[in-house]
């Protein structure tokens, strides 16, 4: 008898660009994609969200796939990420390209970096959102929480804070069938099964771009791929600068 794989487990091939393309198409064929700023009281709609924890480059790859199908998604940018810097020119250009493809840019807010009451967090959130919007030249109208179960003692659960829609709000998620690929595994049910289930009337999908790679690989290698890719780009940028401005510094090579 063929073994049945539990829904809360995942095979490595599930997280590839080809698989992602198939999932977006299947969702597009079943649902009308909506933005967080739209009317979300309809049936047969989908919200599609990305928290950029590791790799804007991977985020751009997924944004292009979604654009191929004419569907919008929301990409949430982490200001204080140790894995990328949104204020680097190359990263800024990738985020601007994501927006130019028709997607929304939001703030991925890390509450663990701030101590204080809710008003202190709202002040910081407002500052980060305004800074990100000015830097990218696009509106920032929403936020999601980074690692919400461990990030802060203060509850940030309102439908909006600091004039920004709370994409992490439990009240919002509860209106939908929520599905997340947190840490490279399906948190509840696999997205394929959720999309294919006739009982799913309203879908809220959260994905993290670093898990979706061109080829199958273990989770640890997907993270290492992001780290190595960034290191190579920084090294290439530095060498390019030296070649242009200080070629004498390359004589020892």
C-alpha cells in the first residue's frame, strides 16, 4: 500500500519555482486576487503575502511569476534584517522592480527591537514605514509582524496601527483559510491541498521567498544559498569599485 504523507510534512520538491508557478496558476483559476486595501468581504477571493526575511532576490523571482499570471501580492520589507539591507542600491532597485510589477510594498515590523508600550511601537512603525516609502518612492500602507510569537510583550493586534493595515491581525486571518510556509514547512495544511479543497472559499496565503528555489534542496541549503549569494554580490561590488577607482589595490591578485 502506498504511504500517505501527512499534510503537515513537506517533501523537498514541494518548494521549487516550478511548483510555485503551478500553485499561483491554480489559485488564480479558483480565486479573485485582492489587495489588503480592497473590500475583503467577498467570497472566492485570495490574499497573497510575502514576508521578506532573507532574500529580496528570491522575492523578485516570485514577483515575476505572479506578474506572469496577472495577480497582485504584498511584499513586506524588514528594515533591520541581518541578511539584507533595503537601503543598499541593488536591494532598493529589486524592491522597486517588485512594485513596478504591480505588487504592494509593506513594512515587516520587528517588535523585538523596541522596548516600550504600544504607542512607542506605533511611533517606530510610523517612522520605518515613512522611511521605506520615501526611499523606494512607493506607498507603504500596511505592515506584518516579524516572528510575532516571540517578538514582543506588547500586543499589536489591532486591525490597523499608525495608519497602517495590520496584515498579521488575527481578526483578518480568521476571515480566511490561512496557510503559511513558515520555516520551510506548511504550518497548517499544504497550499496545494487548501487550494484544491472545495470547502476553501477564501484564501490567505503567506510565503517566504527564500524557501522557493530553482532546484530542490534541503531547507538549510536554501538559507545558505541566500547567505552565499549576498556574499558573492558584496565581493563583486567591492572588486568593481576597486577596478574603477583603485586598480592599484588589485596588484596583489
